[in-house]
C-alpha cells in the first residue's frame, strides 16, 4: 500500500504543477516570440520598401543634378562659338602672330572655370612652321616644336556639332612631351570638333579635361555609412566610384552590372546576398550612363536590428518575470493540492482524525474544507455507530446478567397465572400477565429502536403494576399525539424517566402521586416527549448541578464504563443513547413543575421506523 502511495506522489511530468508551468510558459512566451518574429519581418520589409522608395527619389534627383552639371561642362566647351574674336579668326584664317594670341586668350578663358584641369586645342589651318597645338596645363600654355604634327583625337567624329564625352581616365600631355613634370590625375574629358560656321568645314578640335571634384560631391550626397555609389558608362566601365582604390575606366565584373546593362527599364533594383543595388539610367545626346547606389543589408536593416535587439532585451526581462510569476502561480495553486494529497495519504494509513489545515479561499480551499467536513462526518458516524453498538451491547449484557432463564421465568409466571384463574382470581392473573409482558419487552435484545407506541405500552404495563401496589395513591394521565406514535426512539427511553419519579420524587405519605405522560409534534418537525410529576422536586442548586452533570456527560465513557453511573438505566443513559442515535440533535432537559414536582422533556427528530436519523 505504501509503495502505491509513493508511486501516486512521485508523478513527475504528469504532475499538475509541471503541466501548469509548461502551459503558462507556452501561453506567455509563444505569443511574444511570434509577435517579435512577425514584427521583425514586417519591419524589415517596411524598411526595405521605404529605403527603396527614398533612394529611388534620391537617385532621380542626383540624375538631374549630374545632367545639369554635364550640360554646364558641354556649354563651356561650346564657348568657342560664343567668342567674337575667335569667330573672326575663323573667317580670316588662323595665320599670324595675332591669331596665336587670340587662341591663347580663348584657352585661358575656358580654363577660368575651376573644374577645368587642362585645355587642349588643335588648329588645322596654320602656316607651315607655326604651332598647331596648344595645351594649357597648370595655368601655363605649352606649344610643341614646329615639326610636331598632332593627329585629331579618334573620339572626335567630324560632321557633327555634338560633343563627345571621354569617360574617366588619367590625364596626359596629349603627346606634346612636356618639359616640366605635372602630376597626373583622374579627369573626365569633353572633346569637340571645331567648324568654320556657318559651313561644316572642319578646322580644328577642342579637348577639355575636367576634375572629378564636383562629380564626387554629387555622388557623395547620395551616401550614408557603409553605402557605395558608382557611375558607369553604357559598357559597364567605371566613370566614378565612392570606393577608395578602385581603378577608373575598367569594366566591373560584378553580376549585377550585366543584369543592369541588359535591363530595359530606366531605373530599378537588384539584390544579392549582402546588399541591394538601385540604379538610375542617365541618357543625353552626348552620354549614356548609369548611376548606381549600393546599400548593404547591414546598413539597411540597422534600425530593424537595433529594434530587434531591444525587443530581445525586453523579451529576456519578460521571460524572467514570466518565469518567476509562473513558478509562483504554479506553486501557489498546487501547494494546497499537494498538502491535501499528504493529508489523504495520512488518512489512508488509518489516522482518520487528522487536522486538515488548507486555508486558501479559492476552489481548492473549498474542496479541502468540504473534504474535512466529510471526514468529520465519517468520524462521527464511525464513533456514533461504535459507541451506540457498545452501549447496546452493555445494556444487553446487563439484561442477560439479570436473567435467570427467560423461558423458565415466562413458564413459571404462566403457571402462576393459570393457578390464579383456577382459584378464581382474575386480577392476579392480569397482573402476572402484565409483569410477564413488561419483562419480555425489556429482555428482548433483538431490537434497539422502537416506535413511541411500544414505549408507551411498556410504560403503561409498568405503571399498572405500580398503581396496583399503591392503589388509590397514584394517578396517571396520558396525552399522546397520534402524529408521534410511529416515530422511533431508542428502546427503554420512557420507562427510566418514569422510574426516576418513584426512586426520587414519589412519597405517598405527603400527598397522592400524579404522573402525566404527553407527546406532541412541534412545528419544526421534531417530537417533544414530556414526563411530569407532583413529587418532592429538587432545589434550584440541585437541579442546576444535575443539569450540568448531564450536559458534561461523555457518551463514550458512559458506554465503556457504565458502572460509574450507578444504575445503567437512568437519565444519563437515556441522554447518551439519544445523542448517539440522533447525532447530537436530541436534547434532554429538566425544569420545575408548579407548585411542586419535576418536568423532564425530551426533544428528538421525528423519524419513522426504518428512516435515517442523519
């Protein structure tokens, strides 16, 4: 049995506490984690869409700025047609010392723009021996030796007024073999053919090298931390990049470059594992470029990542709080259950009077209190049945001890009655029959509960013998309510109350005795049985003392040791058996009867024979 208790107590993962902890943790953590995952995914998608939209708008504005800037550079190269002195030289021909001075002035005028690094002009109409090429570099005009003849730049296509843009390259001396060394730099060159207007006679060319400072500034306006910007031509060669150390003029081999060049859209996005590329196509008569911005996911999702880190920090705090609350709640709810199980295990060992101390006010506390009430009821039932059985056995033993031989006694009384009839003494026969009937009722141990009717009949037999004894000195009255005659009560309840009168209150020398036995059904359904007399009665002190002794009487002690009562059939015996039968709902009390005498009153539940007394 104890092994079974141990197995039931050691339930492990099947315990309510474990299940409650798991359910509470899942119910609190799962929504938080799910919310974080969904929020993080939505935030990343939202950030991505917003970044694409913002950068697309930014690229569009940068494209306009670059086109405006390049148009300014194209206009600067077109200034050869806006200079009146140079137009006049076109008409007269580029001959003489004066023409050389005008050419130098024109070159210097173009170089006034701070973006200009070098200006190179080649004039085809020069006299033999005169310089045909002019290069302004580092604020100095350099001329080649007369015998040097420079060819036209291959990018210049005669027959069109449109300028040609040469993508980024390292600056050079245009083949003039400069005497002084000038540090080369990365430049963007605009080439233009020079025609005698209004005809299309090709008379020379102009090349202007521009620094990349302004272009670099325009591209860096696009960038934040870790972002990159590229400017590519139609073949994917690098015009400019914000990445330090990248070689300009080389074709990029990244997969996104080829994907962009094959796309037909003027703008779009391309993604790889680490970043997203946004591009804007720049199309003008003199250039076909691509403006590209690279945004790493590391930079793009920095805000979302920081938000996720904050959420994880909050989750950690929540997990700590939730785990603590879960443990507290689970222990708070399951501790009374474990205590109740412990009490049940103690009860199962046979200790039925264990004091169950579960004092919570929730459903578990109600269950514990109901269980405690149930155990109290069971204990009362067991005690009551045990004590009642013990009392009945004691009374039976007492009655058996008083018997000589019931059959012999009955037969002897019957023989005496027959003899009385033979001697014509019917009164004697009647008295002997009454005594036999009374003795047969008191010695019958087969029944412990009887209806009130039998108790009254037994009392009448007893009183009939007493009236014969005291003749005219005793009168008896009966007021029995017919509604009470079938209500049960313990056997030998009424006769001891009557006998008490003859033992302590009846004195025929003082005045004739009077005894009244009555019963009635009360409004609450209980039965009130009264025995009152006109005997000597009791003083107030004696009545109070007797009432106190009856109230303090212990049914168990009285049943286990009836000898200390003096007589087993007495007031205490009646009171104890009533309390045992009716579960302490029956009462017995005494009071004075005016002008003299004593009234004994019993009140007990009106239960028919065979009904429950609980």
